[in-house]
C-alpha cells in the first residue's frame, strides 16, 4: 500500500503526523510504503522523521532541481536540473499517480497551494484522498 503524505510547509502538528503513520503501520504492517515530497520543513520534514523512526519503507519524490538522496524515488538523471517552479507541480503529480491513497495535512487556515494541487491531482486519478487539519 503506497500512501502519499503531503502537507503545508507551515504545518507543525508533529503529533498528528506521527499518530497517522503509526496507525498506517499497524493497518498495513508488511506492505506499507510512505511517500513524501521531500521538503526540508513543515509536514514533509515530520513525515520523513516519523516514517523512518517507525521503520516504514520511505520514498521521496523530490523536485527535479534538487539532488538525489538516499530516499529519492527516481533515477539520478532526473535530478540536478535547473530550478523551475513547475518542478514542484510535476513532483505533486508524480506522487498522486504513484500512490494508492494521498493524505494531506493542511494548516488551520486551510491554505496550502502545493498540498491542494497534490490532492486535486490524486482525485483526478481516482485515488482516495484524506485531509487532516
């Protein structure tokens, strides 16, 4: 079960993220793969932290202008490209296509363009979407 967990860079409720990953690990003990966008702050930061702490399989679809890391899902030729804002939207679409379920952590004000884009892409591909604030 490939579950994308995305969220705002301003999302800081670590407890909710950790509890969500813990529940997913218990529900899908053997086949769970946690997928994230690889941002260094906000929800993505905590998704990576807790997925690894809870010993889940973890993959990142980090944008093309970043460098490949240990958890990057794509071939190294995909990375180290020139910066372009479109790289983020391409990454969001790849997460939506790859995952069976996409969970979005949104801030209390409900605004997160990147998260909203990922969730709308997931809906377009008929994936289950869960929003947590």
